[in-house]
C-alpha cells in the first residue's frame, strides 16, 4: 500500500468516530502497543513500512488532519541521519520495536526460564564468558548490527535481511564465528564488490568506537539468536515465532511507564485532549 492508500484508509475510519490513530510499520508493533492503549480514544493502524508511514503523516499534515500520529523504528536515526522533528512522529526506544521489548531484561530472563531446561540453562550461562543469557544474546546480535550499520553508512548493499544467524553461531553458543560470518555476508551479497579485507577493516573501525552495544542490535537478530541458543543449548523446543510472541507479551505496564516512546505518545494525546494510554 502507498502513503495515499494508508491516508485514505485512515481518513475513512476516522470519519465514523473521534478516535486518534497511530500509524505503525507492521502488525508486531500493534502487538506491543495495543495492550497499553485506551481503546475508547485511540487505535493503531499497521501501514507497511517506515517510508509509507512517514509519507502518510506528511500528507495528513498537508491536508490539515491532526488526528494521526506515527510510531517508526529508530533504525539509524541519530547516527547516520537526523531524527525527523515532526509533531506526532515517535521513534522506538531502541533500534526497533522488538529490540525495545528485548532490552527489558527481566522480561526476557523470565521468558527464557519458561522455555529452557533449568539445568541446561544454568550450565550454559556458567560456561559462558558472559553473566546472563540476555548478555550472551546481545553479544551475538551485535556484530550483525555493526555490519548493517557499515553497509548503510558506506552504501555497500550487503544482503543482511533475514540473515541465517544459526549458521554463524559458535559451537559454544555464546558468540559469532566471525570468519564464517564475514564469508557468508560476502557470499550472500552479489551486488557488493568490496574485498574481504576492506570489509573487515570497515567493520573493525566501526565496532571499535561503539560505546552502547544495544544501539546496534536489531530486534530480529536478537530474537532469532535467542531462539537458536535456547534450542541448541538449553533444551527448548519452541520456535522463534513462539519465543518472539512471548517476549512481546511480557512487555507490561511497568515497562511502558519507563519508555520514552509511550510517554511521548501520551503527551501527544493530551495535546489533543485525550488520555491515550491505559497504564500511565
């Protein structure tokens, strides 16, 4: 759907009620945001990607419609390009909505405990160089995030979408086999002509300067890595989708209260005379 399609659909819905509408990039965003909304005054609309969402908001503002806002993934805003300073446009607290829910650590540890064999989980963490499963998964996802950043920054057109993390996790289950990783990145990226040596150099230059590992981790990578490690090392039989839904479902009101995203949404609602969120 185009931005025009989304705006037309939203305007058709709004003509029949007085709700505020939050345009979001996809259904998973709805699954995290919806439980915390006051359904009597607002609703979410999945809209098919950031450019479509932002385009629809721009068109709405041109037409003078102010009952629509947008939640979009932070991605590389603030690192590679500026955040859009537009009233009613809100960014996720971390790279995307799934990274946002993953970095509420206690929720992830609770979900992990519910899917893992207790003895295997404890044994795996004890044998690791890291202090918790949460830290293990973050360190596995980090190299992929840095590589995504390098690709975007230098316009390398690396093929990193739906990257097969399971193929590059070390046997020990707490890190990436970097040689295998960089070889697979190049193999999957026929449109990229950079040499292995130069790609490694760009990666090292970027990774060395990182002060906040979490900022580079995408939710997809985090949740896939969690599912893989739980399956291989901790006795879990749950799929990635089941684990991802559980992590999203664990995001509660206490989490929303501490989220800049949810506070910003609520402030926008109050400017429109409505208390949007049910738990603030």
